[in-house]
C-alpha cells in the first residue's frame, strides 16, 4: 500500500485518470500502475501487447491521461512518423522505467508529447527509488533523479565505504518499499544486503545535489587492462549518432587487454553508417579508453519481453571458446 500511496502522490494520480498499460502484467511496474488506477477509482485500459500505432489510437479513443512504458516502447513511439495524426493531448504523465532511457529518446519524447515525461529507477525488490521530471531532465542528462520521499541512497565501494560525490560505486538503497528477502534463497538475500541497505548490483554516482546517475550493472561492466568501463554512457552516445536505431556495447575477448569495447549497432533502414565514423563520434565525446574499438552491425538486438537488451546473447558467440567469460 505504501507503493501505491507514493505513486499516487508523486504522479498526481486520482479517480479521474485513465491509465494505459501495454507491459506484461507478470512485471511489477505495469501491474502496479494498472491496479493503482483501479484502487483509486479510475480507469485502466489493458491491451495484450504493445504496438505503436495502436497506442496512439487508444490514447485518442479513451482520452488516456497516463502511461507507464519501457524505453523500447518510447523509442518505437517517437520513430513512428504518422503518430501525429491522432490526438494525444489528453496525456499529462508519461513514465519510463525498467532500464535507463537514452538521452536522444528522452529529447524526442519531450519534443513529441511536451514536458510530461518522468523516469524512475526501481525494481520489484525496492519499488520506486528515484524519479526525475521533464523539467529536471533538461539540465541533467543521464540522471534518473533524486530519491522519492522516505527513500535513502548510498554509493559504496567494494569495502562498504561511502564514495565521494561524483565517484562511481555500487548503489545501495533503504526505504519502506524494500522487500523482506528472496523466496527460499537466504544466501542471495544475504549477499545483496549490507545491514539494512540493499543493492541490485547497479553501479552509479551521485552529484552534489543528490541526483543519481546509473552507469551500468556491476556484472556486465567491461574490464580492459585494469580500467573498469561502464556501458550505458557509451550506448547513450552511440544512439545520438544520425542513422543509428539501436545500439548495445559488450566486451569481447582480447589477448592484450582482456576485453575489447565492442559496439553492436542496428542502423536505421536505408542509412549508411561506417564503423570508423561511429568510433570517431564516440572518441570526440568520451574518454579515449571508452570509445569502441570494434563495431558490428546487426539487423536487431535480442531483448527480453520487457525490452531489456540481452547482452549475454550478444556476448555468447565471442566467448564460446574462451576458458572464462570475464
């Protein structure tokens, strides 16, 4: 009930709202927003699956006021050229979660729908941890916001010590929405906690105003030589290159450095994108050690049902013959 109350307060939801949830209901976020609408006495529009044109049609037909979607859905909405023929003026709150929303997609969402976008960071184990509004997004690209009411965040190093402002460490949270533990898995529960502080294994940093920036999952960062390289920042730059539709960064085996920064890129249909142009583009916007050393083109990226990129499937062909996958 605490999670419902906070969502209703933070997104100003009530009985007059019409919610549209295109996500699968086995995932906690779309299920929570759908049941919240019913709990508040509002309306919930339920569909079997997401299709961009249908989304616009349903918004117009039912005068939808709010919707939760994952980044892939927002990317498809903003790529649809004829979406503007439907009236979407009833929308007043759009909410993104599940994985970081690329900066280029954020800009397109705000340009298409106005300053109604919110992005949150959270999980089934924690519920919503942080939130950032469109007004805040304008000056803090890549941030997922500040902690919501009654939630606290610490960024810790490997020894469990707080890192300095701006330094990267493992994100730990504490708050009323925190779960009690993993079902019949006390060892996993123990490993994910430092006392009453819980971690999903995400790496991030806090700025001087307390805004959180996620840089990667601890398990999927690349270690090249002795340098830890976080992938989300590289992908965000790649998605800003004209002609790039999707991008994922993985580590591939390298005899000298252990892992090589490799970009897997899906071009926009009909676009001509050269590997060197992408490498140079990243090199002009990122530290040298972060720019891709290899670019691979693909027709699509493997994704989970909620739109998260399945990096392990991208990595598997490269690491199949190796003695270790790190």
